[in-house]
C-alpha cells in the first residue's frame, strides 16, 4: 500500500489508508440448475500489516459502482434527480399552458437530462438499461408537453410520437452525445 500512496502522491493525489476498502467485481453467473451456489468466501487483502475491509459498492466520480457492475440502482438514483429538476420548476413553468414550449424543452434538456445521464461515460449499459432510460425519458417528455393520464384510458403517445412532437433526439442518442462530450472534456 505504501507504494500506491507514493505513486499517487507523485500525481498530487492522496490515499487514505484508513478509509481504503476493496471491491471484488463478480461475473454474473448464468445458472443452469435451480440450486444457488454457495457465495465465495470474503476476500481478505492485507498489506503492510493492515487488513482492508471489503465492500459491495461505492461511489466513484459521482456514480455507483457495485460488485456485479449492474446499473439499475444508479439509473434509479439518476431518475430521481431528473424528476427533482422538473418538480423544481413545475408550478412556475410546466403547469402553465402559456409558458413557452421551447423553453420547457430546453430546460428538460439542460437540467433533467443532464441529471439523468450524469456520469454515463463510466456506464456499460445493457439493452434492459436502455429500455429503462427510454421509459424514464418518455415520461419526462410527457410531463413537459402537459400530458396527463386520465382515469380508465390507455391512450398515450408512443415514445417515437413524443420525440417527433418535441423535436428532440432519443435517449440513446443523448447518451452517446453526452458520453462523447464528457470524454472530450476529460481528454482536453
């Protein structure tokens, strides 16, 4: 651990040996039988006479990293942040029909979508994660255009219809665009 502290120190970074924990990334097992295998014993890492605790998740660059590499909790956390952005301006802007529509859309893009996709450059989403992001984006867009679901009705604009009406890109395109911008800012 002393070597790590010294090397990081050369770059102006500090490492707290007392706070250091380990995370063992586990591959997702595809079970072929109905029985669950026994979990592996906890990995104990000891260096220079100090044992390091093992954790199952931690925050890194604002994002949640867990032992399985799953994004579900991170996406749910980001979704709550996006909805909080819309609630912040709800009465003043979104609940007023006379408010400029383009302003509502720009606010959605600048605030809510940034909150939803913050830190996405560290993500490796699967198709299910994209589906969740599409669903969240769809509901955010419906809120912005003033769609209110009436009781006992199933009529709702599809995601494609909503994107066309609002004239914005899909969450996948937003994701890739955001990821490229964040990568460019890191490289600059």
